[in-house]
């Protein structure tokens, strides 16, 4: 049996269970061995009955005094009772309704009881304990997260079997010297001890080993992605044309914008390609930064590509850049899925000939037949929508072009360093002048009409607004209700206004029509699902109502709210929710208290835990099985150093002792492509 053998072939699994195991992410025997316990029960630390702390879970070894008595009570329920003794003290065992458990209580048998002792010094009792035979029970037992049809006990059996059959294949990924240096277990021993620890010390060591290994592999993988693009480039941006660019802007750049632009252009003069993340909260003016860099690239004789995650955004960028750069001689085109065939053909001919100097588009830009004459710069906007791989894919099109990645997801800097380990970071830490924080209120649905009236009032004053309903188009029912809700608003309360509807199931062309209507001001009110989430910029929109606000995560609410408050006027956001649950209320309250993206991101991480944060795949990073980037910071510092050391001496991981690392990187990164466009 091999690690990549399908799980259905493991004895005791079969087709039916294999299907259920898939829900737990287990497709192969190897996956099963990497399905680590969620918790442990420590049965190895046996205490005497008289020493057992009241009300705390513990393990007691005792002999059954006599066969339990069965007593029927109401509702067909049976209570089984007996006494057990450890030679010093007596304890009563009570079992509800389980004949199976009660039958384990054979007179004179020595057993282990795992549970909570209650009672007092004269009378001790354990109710519904877990029971095991003493001779095979004094161990630390794993508890696994279960799913329907697969319980933790079954997983224990299966993992033990898989380990028995495959343990020889659990060879080390880490070089011996490294393992020694950091005091880690051999891989096989780590896997054994994470499932079936010999003792607590070994368990701790196994955890440390596997966390170390996972983080090291992650960081090495990211460093290698970066290393690949770090071959010399012949794209050198030697002259900075920023001042000329600033004279084209309808506003004065902020200090932060100036600083970041100069940082980027300095970077692009070097002989290694730039690989940089531009982080800036929603509304901080990242587009102008991109435009400045694109302008200098153009003036130095190179082409640029700007890639956005949605059609709407690509279109908006096209309009914005077109209007700023008009008259400078630069030829700009837009390439998306809905570009007409004839136009597409023309663009694909004019890029390799160099007649187009800036191409803006969606992932349509990644197609093989999109080729360039001299691609110097690749900008990707709202990067968390793209996987690490896609980012690299566009880079391949040029001769090591410079890459700039723009993200509005405010991640604490320490974390960003890891998540974007393959990038340098610039931060836009200043908002354009005159911005007022969006005033945010949290109301229940009884005040919905008043919220609508408030929206009307603003529209009557010539402003625009958004109403967001969270019904993402998963099933037909959801879609139907989203559409129903939209229709109702458009034909009811806002009948005499121009209302635009926007949802994910619309054709790109229909979406564009609505969006340009809103940008152009012909549409007063945009009723939409979350498709407006990212990047849309309409400064005249000053009011937003978010329905069922409790269904959104904090970061998502922040991104949504970022659509307003983009001009110098006061904006208002109204969160409607009837949530009673504590965590949801807390989230909404935080939204009313701050507009600081970094604070909100911190809270979001705290409330959700980094688990969810990364599982969602929103950063295009591999999903970790055991490490937690927020909590395992000490290990992280170590792996950081170790990874740098390894790459410094063997950047391609070609050395014999590093072969295992290569295999592990490939395995960890094999799924990230799926986290691409959504
Ligand atoms: P984001 O960083 O969210 O992509 P945008 O680039 O869309 O932000 O900019 C938000 C708004 O702020 C736009 O309307 C833009 O024209 C405006 N803006 C950007 N920089 C400045 C500035 N220095 N002064 C005034 N307005 C600015
Ligand atoms: Mg933007």
C-alpha cells in the first residue's frame, strides 16, 4: 500500500465510507495520515479515586465491584449503576441507557474510567464515563473531527491501520542536519506521535516538528516563486517621469502616494525585476499610483498590463486611466471576455507589434495568444482574488517584467510578510485630504422603511446610493429571492427613481451597462448583491444600506462600505440586522466604531481565527493542516531563518539532501490553483 493509494482500498473503508471521508478532505491513505487529531484525551495519567479533582476530567483505574443493576425510569430510559474500587476508595459508576457500555462492567474486571468525578468526600460518582480495558488503555487517545457516517473511533482504527501499512513510506522531507539543529523528530515518528503519542512530551515534540515542517515548506515555496521571477531583467526604468504625470492629475498627490511611487520607480531601475505589493485601504488612491508607474514605464519605452479580477473593475480602470493619460500619446486598450471578436483580434495583433502600450483587462489577458513586444510592467489589482500562480503566469509573458500587486485587504504587517513572502511591500498609509469617516449605524429591520426614506432624501439632493442584499446566487431559491427583493424595491418604494439591479448571474454586458449607468449618474440607486464588493469608485455615492448585515464577515463589510465615503462629503452606512447572536452583534458594533481597515482586520482575525481566514483560500495560499500563522509565531521566526539559509545555499533545491523539500513543496502547493478567480 502506498501513500497515494485511494482511500477506498484501505481495509474497512470501501466505496461508501470513501465518499464520506472525501468530505473531510481525505482522498488517499496519505491524506488520512495527515488528518491530524482535533484534540486528545489523556488516559495515561491515572489518578487515585481519593485524589481525583471534583468536576475535572480525569482517568481512574478501578476494579468492578459487582454486575450493575438496571433500573427503568420514565420514557423507557434505563439507568445502570455499580460501584468500582481502586483498593483504597469506592466510586459509583452511572450509565444512562447504554446496555453496550454497561456490559463492559464485568465483576472483578480492572478497567479505566475517563470522565468527571462529582459528589463529595464521602460519596464519589462518575456519570457516563468512557470505559476501556486497563491493559490497553493507559495512553493518550486522539479525537478526530467527524462527519456523518464517520466517527472519531472509526478514524482511530483506520489511521492505525494506515500507519501500520505505510509507515515505511513516511520518509523525511527535511535534511538530517536541519532536523538536528532545530531538535525535530524524524517524520515517521512525528506522524506516529501526533496520532498515537507515547507520552505528552512526544506529543509536544511531534506537534512542533509538523508545524515547523509545514511553515518551512510554505515559506520555501513562496521564496522559490519569488526567486523564479528574480532572474535579471533587461527592463530598466532609468528615468522617473512622475512630475510630468502629476501635472496630468486633477488633484494633488498625497505625500504617501509620492513616497510610494518613488519607491516603486527606484526599484524598477535595478537589474532585478521589481516584485512588490502595494497595500492601501479602500479609497487610499492606489489607482493613481499604478497610473504613475505605468506612465513612467511608457515613457521609458515599455508596455504595461493591468489586470483586474472583474469586468466591471477592468472597465473602470480603463475609463480612469484613459481620462488621465489622454493626450500623452499612449495607446490604451481594454481586453475582457466580452470584447468583440474583431476587436480582440486587432488587440492581439497590436500588442506584439507595440502599437498598444497599455492593455487593461481581466484574466482574459492570461490567454496564450496574448503576446507583447516589450512588456515592462504587470499590475494586478485586488490581488487576493488571484492565486499566486496566476500572478506568475502573466509575468512569463515578458522578459522578466516588473510586477506590482495592489491589495485593499488590510493585513497586519507581520502577517503580510508571510502571506506575501514572495513580495516586497509598500504601504499607502494616508488618505486623500478632506475624507470624512463614513458614519455607520446598526439598526433592526423595523427601521428598514426609515432607512429607505433616508436614502430617498439623499437621492432627492442629487446624490447616489447603494442597497446591498447578501443573497449570493448559490441555489435557485436564493437567486429568486434576491431578484424578488430587487424587483420589489425598484417597483415599490423607489418606483419614481432610476434603479439599477446588479447580480452575479447577469451577463457581463448587462452588468457593464448597469455599472456605467451608475458611474455616469443616470442611475440613482444601485441594488445589488456583493458583486460591487471590490474597487468600484463613484464619489457621488454617499449612502449605503446593507441588508442582513450579520451574514457578512467584518472584512467584507469594510470592503463594501469602502464604496462610499470616496469624496469630500459626509457618507452614511446603515447596517440592517435582526441578529441576536453575540458574535454577529459584536461584528456590527465594531463597524459602527471604526473605519480603520487595519483595526477591522485585526478584529476579524481575532473573531474568526486565522483558520477560517486561510481556509477560505482568499489569499491564494495553500491550506495549512496544523500550523496557525497567527499563533505559531515563534516557530515562524525560526522557519523564516531556516528557509532563507536553505535558499541562500541551494536556491533551486537541487542538492540531494533537499530533494525531499521539493516533493513537500509540490504537495503543499498542488491545490492553490483552485483558489484563483471567483
Ligand atoms: P483605491 O485605493 O481604493 O483603489 P482609488 O484609486 O479608487 O482608491 O481612489 C479613490 C478616489 O480617491 C478616487 O475617486 C480618486 O480619484 C481619488 N483620489 C485618489 N488620490 C487622490 C488625491 N491625492 N487627492 C484627492 N483625491 C484622490
Ligand atoms: Mg481600487
